[in-house]
């Protein structure tokens, strides 16, 4: 708190000014200098000038009230706290004063010097905290608005909360509200990818680098990379989902890259060999039709089944250990005739091949695991 505080009393009774000044003179620290104006208009002018640290305002001001003055001040973004004073306590007036923005409400004749000092100190502390919070919010909003990648916030159910200008530009719409009914319900992934994306988000609390395809306002296809995280309240309840969107369409259209991805997609979707995509922890991210046909698992099953459940107990520990070694940069792993456990509980010998896939920087990114049925006699 400041060593010296400038306070203004707005009260039509000079006797109250003398009394209040006497109370403040008994406060040794900090020093509180009190000025006085007797009318609504003078008080309004003084507040507009913003020269005081705190204002003490009488509830009755001739034909107007202190509440009227407080509401007028609030419309002009009052930068200092106001303590409302009244001749007699009234619960309804107390509540109304708080709703109008008063920092405190004190009853004349019941105020001791320490009460007034405490009210002033608390009011100034709260005002400083609010200013710091507003400054922090403004800085955060500035980063949000000027961040070069698209940023969105949604409720866990996909209700629209916010979207920054970059995301609006990426999708080609005129304003954030235009996105509300178009993309937020799916958390900005295609409807085909929505179920998988939400399942991963719910299980892990974060999804990184999820690629999907949306259509812009002009109908063109936009390839996006969506990274999302769940934000929680102090009690663990989900507050909102925040995501960052990167437009990777240009990269996908670069010579050779799209064709390479298209070839991989065709192989993944049509090859009779079973293929699983695992993250570095060994969690199943996707499985091709060949694997689903081999194992009997449906597409929706793969988001919940664990890798270890696919092997017989005697093979399980070794398979998971090999995947761990691979995720840490180990060489390609080929295994002959481990036992694959089907969805219906039956088993089958298979050959497996696990390959570590690295990102652009050569760092481990994910694992490709292939399953080929062993020949039957």
C-alpha cells in the first residue's frame, strides 16, 4: 500500500466531513489525506478527473443517490475503488451497492478508525489485484489474437467458446461466430475423424498433431494439423478444450509428398496384411481393414483395446518390451510366430514386423506394426 493515500469524501453534510476526517487522523499508517465535495455534480467531475486513490460516497446526495453516482462512474471505467456510506444499515441497499460496483458498504455512527482503515486497505488491494488481472488478460488476449496459428476453445461437448483471427482466416470465414455451427461441434476435425479424435482426447487429455481435412467457405479442401488439450478446474472438472490448428495443405501439395501419402493410404486401406499404428507408448492409434479382418476387432474397438491384449500371456511381456525398445530408437523388430489373440478369444500364429517412424527432425514419432498370418497346414 502507498505511504500516502488521497481520498475524497462526497457528502452533502459538512459535519460528516469533519467527523470522517477525525477518524482518519487516528490512522497512523498509511497517511490518508481527505478532501471533500458536497454535491453530486462536483463528485462526478472529481471522479472523472481520476486524481484520487479512493472515494467515500454518501448514499444520500440531495435529490440524487450515491448509487446513481457509482453507476455513472462505472460507465466511464472508474479506476479507483468506492466505499459507500449511509446513515443507517439496509441490507437491500448493501446488496445494490455491491452490484453497482462499490468495494464496501459502511454505516455512519458504527465506524471505528480501524474499520475504516481496513475497508480502505482491502478496497485498494482488491483494485490492484483486479488491475493486474485485467493486464494479464489483455496480454493473453493479445497473444491469442495475434498468434499466427489458429486457436480455438470449445466446451467438452463441442460448444463454441472462442476462435482467434488466424483460424478464421485459415477457414476463410468472415468472423469467429461463423465457425460456431460449422466446426466447433467436432472440435475442428472432419466428421469421419471426430469419434477417434474425441476418444483419444478423453483418454489421454491431449492429442498432438492429429491430421484431418475440412472444407473452407469456398468449398476447397484444407488439410489441417490439430493439437488439442483439455483444461481442468481445480477440482478436476473439465473447464474447456483448447486447440491449435496448423494449415498443412501447402506441404501436402508439394511435389511428390501428396503422391507418397496417397500411395501409403492406398496400401494401408487395401493390403491384406494387418497394420497397426502405435504411438511411442504402444497405444493403438489406428488399424487397417486387413488387421480388423484378421483379428475380428471392429474400428471402434481399437480405441479401447490395449496392445498387450492382442498377444497370448507368454508372448505379452516380450512384445511390449520390444515395442519400448523400438520407441527409444531401436532397430526394426521382426518376430516369427508369436500368438495373436482374436476378439473372440481364439488364437493364431503370426509373423510381426515393427518399424519406428521418425519425424522431419529424425526424432521417434510413431510405430508401424504389421501382422501376417502364418501359413496353415
